[in-house]
C-alpha cells in the first residue's frame, strides 16, 4: 500500500507514517491554544522532528458550538498555504465541512481527515472532484455533538461493517478506493474498554485491505487506563499505545508530540525489521560501524 500525493510517496510496507497534529485552534483539548497564531513556527518544529504527514485542524473535535465554515477556513487555509511553501510531504486538513475541504484542497492540501464518516455527500463530491485522499473515521452520529457512550455487541465487527459501508459510499461517489484510509475512532462514542478492544483487534480491520490510521495521542482511554491522568500526563501512555498500535498493524499514527513520538515510531520499526529501517539505517550506520569494529583499533 502506497500513499501517493503526486508530490511525495509513503510506502507502508517500508515505514509507519508519523502524522503530526498542527492545531489552529484557541481551545484544543491538549495544547489549549499554545500554537494558535504561531502555526508556521510550529510546522517548522514538526518538520524538523521528521513528521511524514502534517494534520492541520481549525476546530476541536469535542462537542461544542458550531464554527462557521468561513471562520474555520480562515484559520486553516492561510496556514496551509505557508506550510505548503516549505514542504512536499502530505498535508491533511481535519474537517468535516465541504466548504472548508474545497478551499483547502484548492490551496494545496492532499488529504481530508474526516471525523464524520463521510456522512455528507457534498464532502464526498469535493474529495472526488479534487482526486484527493481521505481519512474515514468511525463515529456513531454527527460530530461535535454530545452523546452518551453507546453499547456494542461486538465493537470490532460493528466498526468494520460501518467502515466497509462508508468505503462503498465513498467509491460510489467517485473517490478512488486506493485513496481511502480507515480510522477506528478511538474514544469517539466508545468508552475505554471498547477503545482498548479495538486496539487489540486492529488486524481484523486490516481485512478491508486499506491503510489504518490510529489516533491515540493523549486520549481519555489512556488517562483512564492509568488511573485518571490528565492529558498533560499521558505521554508515556501514548508512547505505549503508539508502539502497540504499530505491532497490531497501524500504518499511520497521529500524535501531538512529534519529536518524541518520531523516536518511538522509528524504534518500533527497527524492532519489527521494517524495510526502510533495514535499507537506510543498516547501510548508513551499522554496517560501516561493524566494519570498523572488525578492523580493530588503529596501529600506533
């Protein structure tokens, strides 16, 4: 499986893609607007950390008052345009509004990261018209709307069936199947036991034959699993969730802490013996060092 934007490629048989969050919001649940107004500076930090994808979002995912499309567009598009000048790596826009998607795709975005499950046919039309990629997430109802946690008889099979149905709708609407990425939607309409079960059962979602995105970074299921930790204290738990997700088949991991998680991801690749690590790291570093060791110390 390859993510090919025309500008760059990510071969998922060789590496796991580190998708770094770039918030353009004043009220995001973790950074609390720390990067609001300084997105370009933050993007440079993310790129220096080795991110493979940048995910720009203009509205937080939690339930709340709707943000008008023009305001969300004004938050993300100027930042997108500046970031696009500096890199060819894939840029995704975290939105479920077709108006925002249209403006972003016209301004250089490669991917729409849609938490709504492509419920709006107009969004499918915009993505198809731009021949863009889409990240399709499971959710039980409209996004940014409060709902009590629901019960699942078999959470993995129900999420798989939902994703399969939405993939069919996307393809029928003109989106190329090979440009769809699936997200099980950890914590969205799922309590902690369900989110943990989904992580354990990621291989069952792989049967759909599409790349899997896991967005676990600093989420509530981590805090609750560790005794009630706040988002600021969930870094170690996130590292564990990222590592485990990769071993269960995740192709993309979405994170807040780009530099720290880059090392987590690359080390996990090394332990798994993934192709890119063996091709790049072994040849550039270990093989020359081993030859030096075998030669022994220089003579006086």
